[in-house]
């Protein structure tokens, strides 16, 4: 693999001098470099030392960007070096020849959506173009543009070393007041979720108006965690429901509740608690009932140790929340989405193929026909092998068939900052619509 990379880089060094039709002039290259460094040094919060390394135009990266732009395949895929993680890459499409100004506008368009403290891009935007620029370890870049057909221009920008790594801040910041909407924030006392919401104001409804919604925007979703050596998606999902309901009850709080309590005190065995297979599918619903009736302890009082399961240390006098009304929707996309839209994040089941472990971005699709095979339709729900928290939904458009937004428990370095988008099409939704969603009604 290293030999292949070296050969590719050498080849590109020879071809970089050949510019594509209407590509950037030397003066334009210098202008792009100057404006990207200006964008880089205008970040907020401020970096330690109050400045970053300067980006420098790389002839080698230009060779890769130019060669890839001329294939006109950038509309559907990345270059080889980007696909193997050797460099970061962004592609922009235009109906007219892009100027330096329009390229900079495309790169910086999402900077106001990016939240440094969460490494998160608001309103379901892709902030990678901006993050690539402000990643301090990145020191080289180049961009190329090419006319693929009439009214069809493509611009490709490459960065090295690569940036935009999920869950990792692009630079080390100075001390500052956090503007996190996903970070943990404690909630005192034993919250009784049987009582109605104290206030369900615009903060908790604006992001869920209409067909598309994303509960992360309301600040009621706690950032994804890492289950490490225990495949206990059911426990993280059950507690994710309770955490979001307390956040809805107490504005500004995003508590962390004990997943280990469920593993130690509720799961029938260590094997069933930490095993990713179809037998864990029913644990989620029963776990939510258990928490409703017995209450949940805080993570700080009952820390997570995963597969190192021990005797139950439940303490009824030291709870963080209890109560609520457990509800389960009918199977099907409409029932699942309507419940999540009206009640808050809900727990769902899905089938996880091996490819899902390597998911990094985009809309993930499953081949449901291949998963189901000859399985009797009545037994298909039993193929579910993982639970996740549904936090949002985007309906079908010209660009996609609609998708679910889910929170996983495989760390923030997995997927899109620990989250994923999964196709909502019945034939490729990883069996999500084959089961109902479980929720806790508190309003």
C-alpha cells in the first residue's frame, strides 16, 4: 500500500504542471491561499498561541485535485487518495465558472453552523469544507476547477495532512465559555417524569416543526458515548431516552445516567448484556419499563465499566430520574417518525451489517432483501441486532430518499461525530421500520 501511494504521488508531481481548462492562475492561487489563511486565523474560540500554522499551496496536491477534477467523477465519489484517508477532499459544483470569491464562499458558507465544543455541524449541514481549512495540523492544500460539460463546473480542494476527523477538535483552543448543545450538564435531584413538562416553549418545538426535525438542535440530546467492550446498545438507548426527557424537563441540563446499572441489575446475564445479536432486541423495551418503575442512578454514582459486570449496586435513595409513561409505536416509518417528532428522541432497533462499523459519513443504506433472505416475514423483526436512539428525520427530496438521524454508542470518533444518517427507504433502512419505537411520554 505504501509503495502504491509513493508511486501515485510521484506520478502526480509530473502531471501537476498541466492545468485543466480555465483553471486557477498563479495570482488566483495566491489569492485563495491568502483568503483561506485569513479564514483560518479568524476562528472562534481562539487557538492557543492566538494563531495557526499557515496553509501553503502544494503542487503535488494540485496534481491530484486537477487529475480527479478532469475525470468528472467528483459528482459521485472521491479521489483514490481521499478514499484511503491519505488526504482530505471537498468537491463543489457550479453552473458557471467559479471565481476565487465563489470558491471561498463555498468553503466558508457553513462556518456559522459549526460548534467547536461539540465538533458538530448544526442543521444537518456538512462542515467538512470549513473544518479542513481550520485543522491546525493541515499545512498544505491545493484546488483545481474543470469544465465537465456545459453549465457544469467542478472544483476540487485537497488538504494534507487530512483534517475533518469525527469527534476530534480541529485545533486546541484557548479557555473560553462553551457554547455546546450536546455536552453533559448535570441535573440535580430525582426528577419525576410522570409530571407534565414545566415548559415546552419555542426552544423545544422550533426544531421539530414540519416534516423534517432534529432534536439535537433543541439541546436535549446528550453527546454520543463509547460502549467500548460491551455491545450494550439497548442500555445506552434506554438511558438516552431518559436523558433527553430530563433535558426537556429542565432547560439547560443534559444529564448522564448509568448504563452500568442496567447491565448489572437488569440484564439476565453478562453474555446477553454485551452480546450483539438478535436476542438483545427485546431488552430495550423491558429496560425502559425497568427504569420507569425503579428509576435511574447517575453515571457519576454508578460508573460505566462495560463487560466487567459486577453485583447490582442500585440505590433507591440516590436516583436521578424516574417515572414517565412508556409507549411503543406501531411498526413502520410513519409511526416511528411521528412518535419521535411529537415526544422526543425514541429508541429503535436496526440490523447492523459489517459495513456499518466502517461508516464515516453520508447516508448509509442496507440491502434489506439480502438481510432477510428466506426468513419468514413474521420472524424478520427478530433479525434486529442493535438498538440506537432516533433523534431526527429528513423527508425525501430530489437528492435522497429521506433518512433517519440516529445516535450510536460507538464513540464520537465513529460516523458523523457519533451519529449516523440511515436511509428511510423501506428496502434499505436496515430493518428499522420493521419494529416499533419505544418512547417515554412526559407531556
